[in-house]
């Protein structure tokens, strides 16, 4: 099998403590934000692949594995692999099966049969995000789709982002230029989680809430609030059929290379 080398970049991930990944592993199966992110991802994938059983999927920066596991439960991929540079994250992900492995970004090679790459909340951790994205997809000789999610709106950048190792937040314009420079053709781009913007502006930006990197996972909420926020996500997704939101705390971009 021919493979393509992917260049290492300055990843701002390894400093995150084990507590972060342990918290993520506990929350991701039921927490509203994690489930909502799976919902959006499923919607984007189905828009281009009605028959998802033909997909060979790579989740680059898979974290503790729950996202890819749940996505595969819904879509039944032909094959899937999650990779991450964190040993702790992969240890926790392996509870879902032998579909995850730790990588050194310097040596990682992209299997040639992959036809969908997921970069879910990865680019913001990379100092030279443009070079990384171009390295990932630059000289592929076949059609491939890449789905990206990133934190959106620079005006929302706060101590939360710094604590999680984010270099930046994105707009449609900035992410669009990044994709185009990498040779990608954008198929769909949307702001998501628009209902969170006022909360983030108040709590993180205006009140300048501080966060401890050892307690930097999403705050737990009562089950009633968790369910309410899931309902808001479904309403937003329904509304997205008719109106493109002008803002959101996350930005999703699907492109073809």
C-alpha cells in the first residue's frame, strides 16, 4: 500500500494533563455538546455520501474515541481509524475496540484507501495550520473529502482557548482562504452553536472567567439542562435547512480535494 508522509507541526496538545482526557472520556457519550457535534458531523457526511458503507474514514486527532465510535454506530463505515498523539487519549479510546492508535506526527503516513478525513477541533491547536492542511492533502492523486470543525469568531477568543492550547478562532473567510490555499474546493460551510455566542461573550469574554488547565473540560450540567441544549441543537439543525446562521461558536467546513 502506498502511503503519504504528513509533516509534523507545532501541536499545542501534549501539555494537556491526564485529567482532561479522563474527563472527556466520561462526558462524551452523553454530554450535549459532544452529541451535538456528532449530529452535525453526521448531517455533513450524509450530504455527500448517502451510502456511507463505502467510506474508509480517518479521524486525525481522535481524542478518547467516543466521537468516532458513535459516528460509526450511526453510519457503519467500511473501515475507520482514529489517531492521536496523546498516549493517554489512545489508552482510553481503546475501550471502544482496536480502531485507534497513537502516532508521532513526524512519522505518520496517510493510508491510500482513506476517502474521508475528519479534523474535528484540530487546526486551532496547530501553529502553522495552513502548512499542515496543505501537507495533509497536497499531492493526493484521487478525490477525497475532508471535514473540519474549528472554534469560530475571533471576538470570542478567551482564557478558555488559551487553557486548551488554541492559537486562534476562525471565520468563514479565514478558514475558506486556508482551504483554498491547500487546493480544496469547499462544498459546504456553516456556523453552528449560534445559541452559545451570547453566553460565551458574557462568561468568557466580558467577565474574563479563568480556567484551570487541570479542570478544562466542559462544565457538567443537570440532566434537564443537558436535554434542553440537545433540543436547541436539533432546532438549529432544522433551521439550517432554510437559513445560514451569521454566527456560531463553531465552524464546520466540508471540502473536496
